[in-house]
C-alpha cells in the first residue's frame, strides 16, 4: 500500500504508526513461539517473592494506566521466601497481568481493575491475579492452558501455555478459579517454599 499512497500525508502517518504496532505484535508472537518450542532453562533458588515481583509491577502499572485500568496490590504473604527462578516468576506475572488488562479493556464499563495478592498456603506461597473482565466461559476453561486457545481478537493463545511450562520447570503450579459468568477471572500460582536445611 505504501508506494501507491505515499503522497498522502494522513495515510503515511497512520501507516507508520500501524507498522510499529504490528512489528511489536510480530516480535511478541515470535518470542512466544520460541518459548513454547524451546523453553529457556530456569534455575530455582531461595528468593523473596515480593522483591522479585515488584520490579515487574512498574511495567504492569504503566500499561494499565495507559488503558484506564487500576492496579491493586495486596502482598501479605509472610514470610514470602519461595524456591523458584526470579526471571520465571517475573515472566509469569507479566503474562497474567497483561492478559488481565486486555480482558478488562475488552469488557469495558466503569469497573476496571486488576488485583494482585499473595498469601501463605499449605504448599508454599500463592500469587493470585484477579480482574474485573468478562470472565472465562466454562467450555474454555478445560482448554485454557493448551497452546492456541484464545477468545481475544488479537493474540494467539500462547501466554497461558507458556506460563504452565515455565512453572512446571520450577515445580510451581497454576490454576484458574471456577468460572462465574461476568465475574472476571482469578488465576492462582503456587510457588513452593525452600526445603529447610537439616
């Protein structure tokens, strides 16, 4: 299109903006396909989960603010020491939060929030990511962590499959709460605690 419409300044401006957006989307897809085909190796160690997650929150809050979505953080797990890979935990946080922001944006309305919380559970420390989006259809929940499962008009349904694979490598788990129509979604990631040294 560009050679035939180059003389039109309005077209040029719109086209160049679209190029940037689409290149970013292609780059994200390529990275997701690489992650799925050849997962990175992660090295679990004893880390403070809150300290690992907080730097990623800056990215989440910046993207949420652009879209008019409020981010609520309630990190209450004490102690928060887990046995995981810091970069793996941050990647999972970003994937879940960006999905949540997109869900809230897709639903519209005035209630626009994403909530992150941590708590101690029997198996370790749980990170929960909830949103005020439209929720997940029951028939979709069964396939949610399989590749190429998505209800979004953009995206390829790789984010949750990648989260599952990343977490499996560091002996963590991910689950989604049962679907409640119109009630948003809640994903729960449980990171194991380090085994006490004897």
